């Protein structure tokens, strides 16, 4: 299990945007959006294909913590979030560069 909530403070700092009006749609959760980028990277999906797969695959929806009735960010919203993160981080992989992963030898 990955403790996704650990990323919330860093993602929140990157995505701090003041809302112009309370009449606008509430922004999507930053952890949800980040998890969508993880799925997109792992499965090498285009933005539109990612949106379709989240709606079609129960495993994707579960990974995101969404139900079948929940609203899913569309391809344009995901693309804008991706571009925003790239602008802030210079590239997606920089998020994982600081993670300390201990490699264990394979059992013989």
C-alpha cells in the first residue's frame, strides 16, 4: 500500500490557486489528480483514453477511490493539471527522485 495522503501537503503547495468565485465548480482533489497521472504514466495512456479507462475499468476507479457514480475529471482538466505540475516540477519524475527506495536482494 502506498500512503497517498503523505503527498497531499506537497501537492497542495504546488496547486495553491485562489478561487475567483464560489460559483465555480469545486476543484478536484490534488491526490486524485496525482493518482490519475500515475495511472496515465504506468499504462501509457493519452488524456482522452485515461478518462475513458477510469469510467470503464472498476480497478482504475477503485485505485482512485472513486465510485461509479462519482464525477471524474475530464481529459482537458487532467491535461491542464499535468501541464501545471510539469511547469512547477519541470517533469513528472522529479516527484519520485527524492523517494528513498531500499532494494532487497531476491531470495535464492
